[in-house]
C-alpha cells in the first residue's frame, strides 16, 4: 500500500494545487500507512504538512481538518510527545463536542483518547 500511495502522492504533488482536497487526502492516507509501517518520522512530516495547509484553507470544524489533527495527535502520543498530543486532542474534542452528536463515532474516538 505504501508504494502505491507514494506514487499517488508524487503525481498529486506534480498535478494538483497544494490545498487540493485529493492531494491532501492522499498525503493523509500515506501518513497513516507510514505509521502502520513504523515509519513514524515520515508520518509526522506528512501529517504536519496536511494540518498546516488545512489550517489555512478549511474551517476550524471541517471534518477533514479535525481528522488530520486527531491522527497527528495519536502519533504524537505514541512517540511520547504527550503534552503536544493532549493539547491537540483537547482542541479536537472541544470542536467535535460542539458540532457532533454525543454518540458520533468521531467524537467518541477523540474523547476516548483524552
């Protein structure tokens, strides 16, 4: 999966604007695949880029933006950057509590990590 996603990300970087949703989605997917393959530094780098761009282009409560922040926080937690992870998760939970039903799976997932 990682090899194919790398190819998709490479093509999207050549053909799509930095903030194009498909480009960001493919980078996000590659980051998650990298994490699963224990390539944590690569995962962090990709997700930090996605979070930065989405922070400039998407509303604070946009589902993609929140998903990226949530996943980056999980990686930070797993590599021992607990204060950074908690800060990010608190932010995500605060927004998800405001905009999602109490039993929505995304909201519940973020709350459970806190």
